């Protein structure tokens, strides 16, 4: 269904032929512009082996992804988690060949750090790259210290190309690189979502649709971004820390004509009539239930006046008879065969979407889900022992979001029961926790071999 939706979004058609006991063949056709000439392979201009990079990002998952990419290219990478750490390293270590800075850091942001680095001995000619999900809100002065500004999400090949171009002197200072070369033809979208797994999946869906995406992690940041940037659409998670999605929407609508009012689409796991009414009352225009599916997202975005996105029309596709998998261990829990006794641990359609993120990102997300599920169980028990039902509901909600996005519907369902019970004043019973522990063990057993295979594929 995902492949079909993506092909149809590009104006194409997908077909399938199937033979029982043999397998299935999928084919698609799309109309594509002829390339005037092959792109020059900038990766052949210089070698990155042995070059030193200094980077800063306060997000542990992002640090692992980025440092892993740089290391695979042969670079020696020094990783820091805060602005103070990066500045201290810059003062006490040899000047690197290149510096890579995340924009959103606690305390001093990436642009301010770059100004400090420029004043250090030997740093005047050191190229710096800024990674940001908020490039639309940055002034020219804030971008000036950087050789290039990349809009997240940044793919490995794109980052490698820009690093080589910067070190080769092939880009003009302050060049801005969008998330996708064709993103300008689509919508300018602000994604307000605090869950890392949900962020990555939504970013990929939007980038594949040709849209340019900025990302924030709470409602307050969403309001600030809308005041500074010109967004067509805001995808607003309802449950976020600091300021939730409903209140953020009210604050945006109160701004009135002082800003360009975007279409606001609610993202929530709740499907009740009350939840829909609350979103509408807050000033939201549309409503998408989690986990987000490509077809529904494309249809919602097609209603925005500034983009001619075709709405995918479901086309009946023959369903082949399941054949034995060549990799039975990894296929465990992903069967597409309806089973009366028990549904698959992971929905193959949703889980399969992670494959399109690349092995590095997929590995980080799988590890994140595994760590989160075990950690959240312990944290949930601790909050219940304290009698803190509000925090218990929040923990269950976070785990529910991640598990639903990767297709672990059974885990999401148990988390939803616990969240609902806690929100209504309890009780959250020992039976709830026992079932949660059991389904976490089940999901862990299925995810672990997938993580191992993904790590091997990097």
C-alpha cells in the first residue's frame, strides 16, 4: 500500500503478477523529466580519509548517526553534546578540517557557537556546516558564518556531497541546501512532534512527497516558528511537553493577521469524537490519526491551496498467496497471513517503511524503541508507586506513539489502555503492567534480530 501510494503521488501506476508457490513480481511506471546531462561525481574530487571533524548535537541518537556516517567515510570525528563542550574542545585541541553544528542546542545555539569559534586562533578559515530544521526562520546574518546550511532531515549521501564540496571550495559561503532538491516545488511544512521515531517517519513521508520540512519538539517552539517562518501547513501533535498542540494552535490563531495563518493538521492517536471536537474547537483545520499513513497524509495535504498534490485513489491489487520466506528468523512476527489466534507482532506495512530510511537511521530507531520500551516500563512502575497518574499517562502515551509508528499495534493497544485508565484517575492494575511487560518482551524478541541484521547491513 505504501509503494502504491508513493507511485500514484508521482502520477504513476503499479502492477503485480503472482504465481502460487513461486512468488510475486511488482512493476511500476512513472513519467520522469529527462536529465540534460549526468551529474558530476563530486565524491571523486577529494578523499575524506584522515580529515578531522568536530561536531555538536545535544540529541544522542543524532550524534550516533552523524558520527557513524563521518567515520565510515574515513574521517576522525570528535563528538560533543553541548555548546560549552564544543567551545572547550576547540580551544584545547588542534583546529579541525571542518566543523558541523546543530542549530538547536540548550543555552547557546549553533549560530552563536559559530561566532565564538570564528574568534579563536586558527578558526578563521575553518569551514562550518549548520544542520537545522528551522532554516526558514534564520536571518542572513545568522547563516553568514557557515559554508553551508542543511535543512533536516539530511541524508547520508547529501551530507557527504556537501562536506566534499565545502572542503573543495566548490560552494559559495552560506549556501543553503534543502532537505531535497525538488522540495521547493512542494509545501513548506512545520512538523511539531516530540517523539523521535514519529519525527523520522513523518520527515521521510513528507520529503518523498517533495515538501520542505522544519521540525520542532514542543508547542512553544511551534508558535515561535510560525511567527518567524512562512509555513503552508503545520502538522501538530496534540500531546507535547511545555505547551501541547491544542494550546499552541489557540496561540497561533490568536495572532490573527499579524502572521500568515497556516493550515493546521492535528496528529493524535485518539480517534474519539471528543478528541476531534477538541481539535476543531482549538482552531485546527484537519485531523490525522496515528500511526500516519502515506495515503491519508497526501489526501490531507492536497486540500491546501498552494500545492497540486494528487490524492491517491486506491486501486485493487491482487493479493498473492503467501510463500515461505527465505529468511524465516527475520520474518517472524511480520507475517501477512491472517491468523485467527493471534495477529502479527509487527504490522508489515508500517514496519517496512523503516527500510526506506537507510540502515544507519533504521538501526538507531530500532535501538531507540528497544531502549524506550524497557526504560518506560520501569519509569511507569516508579510513577505509579508515587501515585503520579499524570506522569504515568504521559509515559504510556510516549511509548504508545513509538510502538504504533513502527507497527507494534499490540504494544500500542496496551499502552493506550494504561494511558486511558491513568487519565481517568486509575486504577492502573498489576494486570495492566503484566500484560505490558509480556508484550514488550514479545516485541523485543522480534525487533532484536532485525536490529542485528540492520547493523550488519550498514
